C-alpha cells in the first residue's frame, strides 16, 4: 500500500507545481525572449558602428584573458586606444595578434563614442568576417531559464488558453426583448 501511493503522489505534486508555475513561466518566457533578442541587437549595432566607422593601422599594446588592446593614431594626430574581445576570433587569429604587431582596425572615433554601442571597442579589419560570424551573444544569454519556462508551458499550456472560448460550448447570451 505504501509503494502504490508514492509514485502517484509524486506525479500529482509535479503536475500541481507545473500548473501553478505556468503563469510565471509565460512571463519568464516573454522576458527571456526579450533579453535574448536584445543581446542580438546589441552585437549587431556594435558591428554596424564599427563597419561605418573609420579604418586605421594600430599596434597591439597587450592582452588580458578576454581582451586584446590596441594603440592607434587618429587622423588629427592624437593618440587613441581601443580593445577587442578575444572570443570574436579563432585561436589561430589570436596567436597572430602578439604584442607589437601592426594590424588594420575598424574603429569608432572617440567623438562618436557616446552614440556608439561600445565606445573604444575595435574590430581587426582583416578578420572582420570572423567577427560577423560570432554567435557568443547567443550562448551568453539566459538559455537555461528560457528552456525551463518553455518546458513548463509544454507540459501545462493551460495559461495560454486563458480567455479562449470553446466553440463546442456556446456562450450564454441574453436575449433582448
């Protein structure tokens, strides 16, 4: 008798949990979808800003675990700096960007940084195709929570039908005399 009720109780508790979690999951799915879409738009805006910006020769100044730093000269002769993220490029490209190396970069002029997506960020011009193929913004989003919300809605889609009138049951209409 004890073993008979345990699996049924667990399943009924899970079903009850998913029933009450489905309204929250719907809100979570919408919010997480907006966050993921925003990550895509931010990266696209950065690429557009850099490709519409200017191109110059830069010297690799150094690197850290996640970034490569550049020094370059603006057309008016003033020195400027910039950085790029290592995860935009394959390892073979990163190995070529050693300290002191000279490379062509796309950059947004410092006077436009306030309007740019990420002021100071640059893109190595000879490898801009690799940068446009970067999908890290997709992996860095809240995918686990988004999939969990989707899973809950697949199991209990009841909240999606809220306000939906069943055509097999006609609505009670008052007759006007």
